[in-house]
C-alpha cells in the first residue's frame, strides 16, 4: 500500500521546491514591477515578504536536486489524471545533464538575491524585479527540462514540459496565497493591495490546471490506466474545481470588500470557518495530487479517502493555530 | 454567509458543471465510457476562457 521510496520522495521534493520558489519568484517579480509602476511601497513590502518563502523553496530544491543528481533513479511519472508515463533512463539522465548549468545559475542568482536582500537592501529594491524575473525563467526552464525525451518536438516531451511547469502556477501559487494571507494577518494596510491580487492569482491557478489537462491529452492514448489511484486523483481534481467554483471567487470578493471597508471584525464566525475549510481543502488537494504523481500506491479508494480527510483536518487545525498566533498582539499596520 | 450565495458568474457555473461532471463520470469511466468525462473537461476550458473575459 505504501509505495513511498526515498528516490521518489526526493523527486517529489525537487518538484515541490521548484513550485514554491518558482511561484515566489513569479509573484515577487509581479509585485516589484507593480511597485515600480505605481510607486506604492506596500507592493515592495509584499515582494520582500516573498523572500522567506523563496528561501524555503530554494533550500528544499537545491538540496534535493543534488541528492537526486548524485543518486539517480527512474521513477514512474504520473500525471494528475493518474496516467502513467515511464521516462527512459536516458531521458532522466539528459534532464539532469541539461539542467546542471541551469541549476548552477539558479544557485548563484539565488545567493546573490538573498545576499543583496539582507546586506544591500537599496540595491536589491532597484533590481528586485529583474532578479525575481530571471529566477522565475530559470526555474521554469529547469521544470521543463527535468525529463528530456530524445525528440524535443515529440508529444512526450511536450507532456514532460507542461506537466512539470504547471506546478509553479498551481501548487506554488496556492502556497503563495496562503503564505501571504497569514504573513499579512496583522498588516492591515497591506490587505487592500494584496487581496486585490487574489483574483489574478486565482486566474493563473485555473490556467495552470488547464495546462495540466492539455498535457494529459497529449499522452492519454498511450498511457491511460484505470485503477483506484486514478479514480481517487480524478475525485480530488473534481473537489479542487468545485471548491474553486463555489468558494474561492466569492471569498476573494468578500476579502477585498472587508479590506476596503477595514471591518474585519464584522466577518461572520461561520464565514471565517468556511474560509479556513476552503483553504485547507485547496492546499491539501493540490499537495495530494502533486505527491501522488511520484508514487504508485496499491491502496483502495476508501483508504486514500481516509488519509486525505485526515490531512484536511490536520491542515485545518494548523491553520487555526497559525491564525491565533498571527492574530495575537497589536496590529502592525 | 449570504454574500457567498450572491452573484453567480457564468464561469463559475461552467467550473461547477465540470467538477460535478468529472465526479459523476467516474462510474462510466470504470465501464469504459469517456464521453461525460470529456465533456466535463471541455466545460473546464470554457470556464477558463469565460474567466479570462471576466464573465
């Protein structure tokens, strides 16, 4: 039932690191550009806040990429449809080979970005959009080339490229939203600006899932396999879509209204719970389908459900603890 | 809570149809039928296009 092995776990963590640091770079770049255009210092602060998320993703990615490159393995790659594609040893080797200079560049640029952020803040502010933008492009390239088919124009290569890249838009952006939501919990002056961005980030998440659907159509005919894992992943995809359709858009609108009216205290306690449940379902669902990409489980459908529900309850509890933690004390403005 | 029920967008209807379509197509998938599933996926793309055009 538990088909988790260390090499596959390493590969998942590489993908997780790419998603988190790639999304932090993308939205860091957007906020830095917005700050330059509008002259509003709050956008610059939001860009700065993303540095901590970037550092976390950057460390997870670099550590695991080097572990992975030194202890090469060839796991199955699953799409979010539960469709299996087995990359050849050559494809994975080529991926690591092609990515070696890119990962070296990412490390140099990442260290420069972090160094300037802590020791040359004015210089960092001046070039933040360039640094974030370059990092986003590099992480995108690494994601796209992490498995390289012999024919670069083949459907298989298109699948690898789109499937690995979309995590930046989906999983990474979902984590970015949750992180910024909590990080600005007491920064009331930031909320109006941040929440106004949530619909844009949501749009990118929807587009990201669409990219994954497209990538799956490319290999569907050759790689489709119907089992409990496939059916469960399909269920989770449906939950993500329904949760997003019913709640995300409305919650975004309500948050914007509350932030503009500065009347957070008027939020209905039941509504606060709905927001927490929706957020927990969203992040656990994205983590679930990304995690299950890398493993082959022999569990039954209901067993997957058991673990998933336990994870949602855990996420909801952690959210409550973090919310209490961030809500304590005077507003930082 | 009332605000959550207000103002349903067209894109949300398509997304909802897509999600429910995927969910209810699972028994058919087990029987080898893909049409409901494929329509649900098509509804998803329609939802994304509508969202881009702010509908």
